[in-house]
C-alpha cells in the first residue's frame, strides 16, 4: 500500500508517536539516500494532486521500529489561500518554479518520500530566470493568517524619517473618511501622509472633499454632459486654455479616450466643454502649457508619485464577473502606479461569494507583484460606530 503524507496544522512528534532516543542523520529509501536538510518531493494525500514540496528536518524511529520523517513545507501559489478558485485567472502571473516558505511541519512515515530536488532562497530583486534549481522562494506564507511576508533577515524597505511626506490616492473616496483616518494614523508615527488625489462618481462627495481638503485634487468619473453641441457649428472658436483632463467617456460622446476640459476665448466657465484630444490638434501650445502647469500642480498621479492607495470599491466594479469592466483604461493597470502601500476595504461577502473568488483574486494579485499581503476582518462596533458591521480589509506592503 502506498504511504501518503498528511499536511495540515503544525504538530510535533511529541503528541503523535513514541520514539527511541537516537539521532538519525540519514536514511536510505528505494535506492535514494536522504539526508537532513534535503529538499524533497513527498507523496500527496490525494491521487490527483502534485507531490508536496518540503525540506527534511528530522528522522526518528518509533518504539514500534517504524521510521518517520519531519518535513517543513513549501507551498505552491495554488496551495495558498489563492487556491484553484482564483489561480486560473492568475496562473500566468506566477513563475511555475515559485514556492512560498512556511513554518508548517508534519511528521509522516518515511515511505512518503519520493525523491530529492533543489530549492533556492533568493532576494526579491533577483531574476529567477538565471537560477539553476527546481524551485525557488523569496517570501514566506502563513496559512493561519492568509499572510504573505518578506523572509526574516531580508533587507528592510528604506525606513521613513519623521519628516517624511507621502502622497495618497483615494479611490471610491466618498467624503474621504478612509483617507482621513489613514492620514491621522500616519501622523501618530510621524509620517506626513497627504491625500493628493481623490476619485468618486458622486460629484457632491468630490465637492465635499475639495471643501474640507483644499490640497486634494478631486475627480468625478461621471463627468458633466458636454456642451459642445450648444455652439453653432458655423462659427470658429478659439481655445483660451485647458483647465482639466480625464480618461473616459464624457456624456455626449461614444468613444473612450483622453478628453480635455476647454475654456473658450470670450466665454465664461459656464460654457466650458470636454473635447477629445484628437479635436485639439491645432492647439498644441495650449496642451503644452496645460501639461507643464498640471505637472507642477500634481493634478494627476504620475507613475512613482503615489505612495499609498486606499479605497472601498463596490464589488461589481472590482469583480472579474463584471461585464462592464474596462480593459483599456491605463489607470486601471496596476503596473502604471505601484505604491508602497495598498489598503482596500469591502463587505465580508467578498471572501464568501463564489467560493471567495474575489478575495482570493485580490490577495493573489498583490502577491504576484511581490507585495506583502494581509487579510483581516474587523467589526465596526469595536471602533466607534453603533453597529456590529463586519468589514474585510486587504493590506499590501511593498517589498521593493
């Protein structure tokens, strides 16, 4: 009968087996010599699962003369909280040789060992393509807390000084409660976290933030209806200046793209209109002036300028099931803006609906970009509000 390993919660030989007081450094099995510290394949508990991956920590013999091995496990991405439910969407983002170090150790019969292999620990900034090994790891994983972390002893991310200034982008901001709380919390540690940009579909919410936080550049995705058709087409109008920019589909248009809000020469602010960039080909000097002034004023978060992103997106907007999602919006490409920290809040159903697909995908997406990731559930009633509402929080911390 084939012996199979059982890999579950940490357990020691103390409460499983009686053993003889002897030190064993090596064991021979089916013609292969195994030593302490060897990386190995271990027979999985299910027929349809790949062999487990681990490191031999100890050999011991029971009082019944049976041989056992204690193995410290490595987890493939699909064996973490990501699981099969989200791995299909993320499979191309993880190297096939990547595993995660864990503190989980199990004692199993020696006959569960299959063969030896080679696993290397590397730094996060090392190109895995140059490695000559079967597997490698650069982060650890804690199954109990669904947490991905840097390895102990890794070079810490450059620490923030007391006078550090950090820029925050608040998505789905509402009236700005989350960003305000983050800024107040950061101040306790001496970090000057400033909400530079805020985005919400509710214009009133954006106006509220602009009133309470003049330093914040607000943007409503539901841009106002274009008035361009109100002008008589027989006339020629001159651009006085550009006053805003957006990426999307303003009302009155059909094509998604970059639009500028234009102040027309001889007209007031009530006649400002959104115009596609293609219609402004004769206004290169005005576009240039806007880009220069906008860069100085930080009206848009440029790559590298965002230190923190926070938000509580609606499930439909973040879901892979959302048929209205936009695959061409460059601001939705996380590679364009990789902040030092990410905080996302959502309802608890995010870890329940469709076998937790949305929560698993969120964790996996952050982990694939080498973020340290932590999932937590918090009860609102413990922090002031007169209600017990549970909320799920996803926290990502940069390792680079």
